């Protein structure tokens, strides 16, 4: 039996929902699949017939925690094909090109990069396009089945070695290069934590991709200079204990994928 490892990261559940469909598509063609959340996986667990890297786009770059995870990976003993599953509002910039270069250093060949438009948790879009974009219709069951079909089609056709070419004219690529790692978190600096509401369940600090939330005794604090503004803590908190000045509760979707995400992260961090 062929084996596949899916390394995943997801702050509000979109990517995780796609990961489940990818797993089903791989199993349907005979793969044994293991899911590895990047905050809990030992990076040495690399040997497999296929590797999948699933993550969202943040400020025209691969999500920081995933980029850091890939950098720390040891090289594969033999060249191993890989598939990238990238959720975003649509602006993937030159991520497949960047990713291909990073993976090559690890003897991993990025064969396909699948882009999945899934923006419903992007609060800035929700703020500016509310009412004019069908944000809530993203990633419903039909669309997730579409993701599954897309993956099945790729597997059926055999993984092609696609060339991902650097596009010097991509404005988004240059914007991504210019934005320092801390910049995406800027709008998230004016935030508060409600001690009364917080049950210290541990979900937000287990999920935070930049390790910005710390618990000290019964108090939580955030390092706003390392926060990448992924919204994860706001989306995941079951008690709405996180608040932000400019965005009310309605912007943080406790969306239909969040419960499953919480469950998966709890299981992978063994809490
Ligand atoms: C701070 C922030 C920055 C983002 N930057 C981009 C971007 O540059 N390009 C893009 O297409 N989508 C961007 N998005 C949208 C996310 O990639 C998208 O919502 C994704 O589906 C989130 O995946 P998740 O639910 O697995 O966390 C951004 C979202 C946030 C919150
Ligand atoms: S503290 Fe920042 S980086 Fe961490 S989960 Fe919250 S929004 Fe994301
Ligand atoms: S997710 Fe919410 S309730 Fe749980 S520890 Fe974080 S702030 Fe507290």
C-alpha cells in the first residue's frame, strides 16, 4: 500500500475541511493516509510515497508557521513527490514557485499546487464586502466535494511535474516580500482578553501559529509584535473572550468547520 503524509495548518478551519476531503480522495485510490498537524508533528516523520502540504495564504506568503515547519524538515532520503493544498481568497502570488524552491532543498518535488478559494473567515473582506459577496456560501458541502473531485482528478491523471515560474510582474509577490513578518498582525494589536469569559480551555494558545499567546497562571497575554493576524484565536474561542476594537463579534465566524478544527487540534496536541 502506498503511504501519504498530509502536513496541515489551519487557523479557522477552511484548510482543515479540505484536508479531510483530500484524505478521502487519496484513500479511494489506495493510499494509507496520516494527518499531521504541524504544531504536533515530529518533522522527522517524512518518509512516504506522497507528501501533502496544506495551509492558508497570509499576506501573499505561505502561512508563517508552515514556512517555518518546512525549513526545519530534514531532507528526504529519496526524491518524494508533493502536492500543495492552498486556501486563500484568490491571491496566491508566487507561492507555488517559492514553495517549490523551499521543498527542493529537502529533496521534495512539488508536483501540483491546488488553489482553493475560501475567504469567508477573512475579516477584512467580511467588513468591506459584507452583503455584496456571498462569503457565507464558501466551502459548503458541494464545494468540498469539488475539492475532492479536483484531487481525485490529479491523482487519476498521475502527478505531473509542473513548472512553477517566477512571475516578476506579480504585484502581490512584491507586496508579500515587502511586508515584514510582524506587519499582518498590526490591525490585531488593539485587542483585549476578557478574564471573566475565558475558561482557560487552552484552544487559542494551542492553535496560535506564531506562539504569540502565553499563559501565566490564570492570565493570558499576547505578543502583538509576533502576531500574524490570522484570526485563529478569535475564531476558535468558544467563549468569545478575545475582542478587537475595530471588529465586532459578527466578524469572527464560529463557522461550521471550527468545531472539527478544535477537535483535530486537541487530538493532535493530545489534550
Ligand atoms: C491576516 C490575513 C491575511 C490574508 N492574506 C491573504 C492573501 O494574501 N491572499 C489571499 O488570497 N488570501 C489571504 N487571506 C485569506 C485566507 O488565506 C483564507 O481565509 C483561508 O481560507 C484561511 O484558511 P484557514 O481557514 O484554514 O485558516 C488572509 C487572511 C487573513 C486573516
Ligand atoms: S495571536 Fe495572532 S497569530 Fe496567534 S492565533 Fe491570534 S491572531 Fe493568530
Ligand atoms: S480559546 Fe478562549 S476560553 Fe479558551 S483559553 Fe483561549 S481565550 Fe480562554
